[in-house]
C-alpha cells in the first residue's frame, strides 16, 4: 500500500485479503477443495469512492412476502423492506431492499437486509446472476451503500450452492465498476 492509500481503501483491502485467506483455507469456503491449492484470490474492480454513495431509504409500508427464485428449486421467503434511492454517475437509481424471513428468526441476523443487483457490467466483467450487498436496519432515512463491498454469491464459485437470483427490478442502468469481478468458470 502506498502512502497515498486512504484509511477507507486500507479497510477494504484488508477485508479482501481476509476473504481470500478464508476462501483458500477456511472450512466453509465455497471454492471446491480440489481448486483451493491453486486459488490465488478473487479479482476486484479498483476501489473507487465514487461508488460509495448516500441513499434515501424509503421503507415499504406493506412489506409483502414472496418466494425468491434461486439457482436451484429452493424458494426462500423474503419480504420487501424498502427502496434505496440514490445517484451514481449522474443517474438516479433505485434498488429494492429485501429481508429474509428465515434470518429474521435468528437474533444475530434479525436486522440484516439483502440488496442483490445487476448492472451494465453483468455477464461481461461481473457475475451473470448479479452481485450482493448487505446492510443492517437503521433508524436513519439516509444511509450509505458501498458498491466497493459488493460480492458474488457462493454459486459463482461452486454450483453446489443455492443462491437467490437478483429480481429484475434491481437492474441498474449504469456500469458499477466496483466490488468483485466475475470468477473464473468452474
């Protein structure tokens, strides 16, 4: 890291280093065991603070539940928690935020929110089924979202996993050149 590296960049780089180590050696790694010895790390877009944006969180008053499609026949139940409204690259964008009904029952994850998305890099330089971001419930109307922390679902590394498929409503009209890039074909 250079002397010019900000604290923000250092935290993200450290998180990426830890994730690579866990994917290479962790017992819960999604990387198939036969590939782990050759695993050199994930590939990321460069860190760019332009992709850390403030968003208005508009809570959904109905919070309807639905079965989210996955990469398998599994249909986990989610509810619409709200919408994130923000600007990136001069474009107004909206992402729906979801809450897992299964995780809601777990005290450690009762405030966990799920934000899957696709963008104009999808299927080109980022994973074809989309990428994910995590959030925690906040009392604030304005929240920060950081696409530099966006990540691929486990099924991007190993088709033995069942991963939620990004709903069509969460396709962004811009290129999000931040976060994880597409992983090699498995």
